[in-house]
C-alpha cells in the first residue's frame, strides 16, 4: 500500500494562480544520445567521458535515453503529465558542429520537429542555449576562457532565435555558470576537466558577458520570447554563531550566489570575493559590466539544497542528522522559501522561475511500478515551499521538476536517478513513477479547480 502524502494537494494547489507555469526539464547531452549521427560534432562532454576515472560508472552519453530517436513518445509522456511547459536545451555541436561556420541541417531539423511537436501537444517550449555541452572544437581554441567564444555564442544564439524564436515561450542563455566555471575549470570534476582557479574565474566572466551580449543582440533582432539566465543558488548558512563560521559562510555565499547575481543585477562583482581571489580575478574590458547587467525578463533558479559551512568548509549534512538524497544532499525545502524571499528582498529582481527542483533516490519496484515515495514527497514539499514564497510576495511565475526522466547524471553516470519517469537503459522502456503520477494528479486537480 502506497504511503500517504503528508501535504494536502488540494490546499497546496490553491496557493498558485491560474496562469502559473508548471513543467518538467531535461538537457540535451543527458538524454539525446546519437552523439555521432546526422552530422553532430563533438562536445566537451564527449571528450571528457573518454578520460579514465572521471565518470563513476565509466559510461558516456552515446545512447543516454535515445531521445533523439524516441522524441515523439517522450513528448507524449510530457503531455500526459498535464504540464504546460517543457524546459530543454539545444546541443550546440548538433546544430553547429565546430561552434562556428557551417550549420548542420539535420540537427536543426531535429529541433524544428521537437518544437512543432510540443506546440501540437499544447506544451510551451522553454529553450536553453547552453547546458554545458560546448563544441570541443571551441574548447581546443581556449573554450570559455577565450574571449572569442563569447562572440561565437552570440552568433549561435542569434541563428537559433531567427529559426525558432517565434515558437518559444522563453529563451535561456546559460544553465548554471557556476558549475561550468568552477566544477569544469577549477575543481575539474566536470568537463572540460581543468584545474585552474584563474581560468575558472575568466570562464565565469565570459559566460556572464556572453549572456549580456546575447540579450542585446536578440532584442535588436526583434526576438519576441522572454529572455533570461538560470543560476544554481542555495542559502549558505553558518554552522554556528562563531565569527569564523559566519565569515566563511559570507564568503561562500559570495562565491556561489553573489559572484553571479551581483553582476547581472547590480553591474559589479562583490568586493569581498574580488579581494579573496587576489591574482585570480578575471580580466575585464571597458563596458563588460554594463553589458552583463543588461536587463533580462526573468531569472531561473535551480534549487536542490542548502549549504552549511564552518570555518573549515562545508559540513556533511549527515553530521547535522539531516535526511539526505542519493547525492548526499540535505532535504531542506524551507531553503527554497528563504532563497526566493532573499532574492526578492535584496535585488531589483525580474520575474523568477524555479527552473529545476528534484531529487535522486533509489527506486523501489513493486507490483510492476516504481514506488518512489521519497522523491514524490521531496517534490511536493518543495512545491509547498515555492507556494510559501509566492504568498510572501515573491514574483514567482513557474516551477519545473528535474527531471522528466532518468538520464546521464554527468560525473555520476547512470548510477543516480532524478527522473519522475523511470528509464530501463537496456530496453529504453519508460515507466512513470509514483512521483510522476502524483504530479499529474496534482496538476489535474488544479485544472479542475480552474474550470469550476
């Protein structure tokens, strides 16, 4: 017998307005597969996966969820959930194999079909230009650390906007610049696998700069959809009231949150982080900061947990006695409310969207279905936390669950499952989990309320 949810779904639904955006999210490299088909070029993640020891299960994205071939069935799954939005990314090397120069007609045609398929099913497309899979050819010319990549990205964004912009509800420039910069170029645990702090800071600056330049170019082109960026953000809290713990929490908040949001919304990097970087600060040209702070229509927030730190660094959530996900992340839904309220309070913020929220948990098969009570409860509690922020006056416009289906979870390979739809990688069979069924029924209840 399925465990009952502690949250009243009907009362929860009443917290949200009728025009609220409800969706699911994926990214190209994690689901598409077909990495060597129809003219697709190589990405930095293709190259990274070939290194020994960097992916937990030594896997890669060659097949992934085979979405490239199974997209119609996957769109049927999305529509069957009752969501009104789908957030996905374009694989840059699929549409422009070298990151500059010739365009790949077969790759562009795939996204043409995908967009038309979504609209035919009544689902609004929310497209991300860069979800980490930079063309390897550009990486070999310096990658995001090279200023020229900024301009190649603007060219790429303009071409996609010209082809697809009239069918999009929103266009996101970058997903999680922090991850691309720090995990990819400082700690090196993600592609391209570089270990160099100054390179990471230059990458972060160029990602933000390319965002601002792209927004200006897209608006000059007359693109009619909403434009924004997605950041991975979290409350950073001190483990105690000691001065040392509070100082470390302030600095870590600067590195994770303020280093990215301050330039976007205030036009400057935070002084404390700049001073801490010393010789590792990025090179900045003339109007860079003014360009970065080009007004945007929305800010997307990816939230999974909070961070607790002491003077020595991050504290393991298990030491706090907290419940954790399969990734070892604390289950802390109230952190989402705190984060959204802080953004609204401290910044002149555009509309906000929760563009990713979800959890990896081991799946329990029973009676032919996936009984993922922990994931279901995680999502429901975070939707409740979003509702609390909305009630507090936060201009929250949407919530998207990560992820539609199990997929290639970057350095964790296929060992960690975030999907509300189970994927059997041997057969590619999709099975909606209890979390998907709850989400569908929750949204169905909202539609009934709206119709009443």
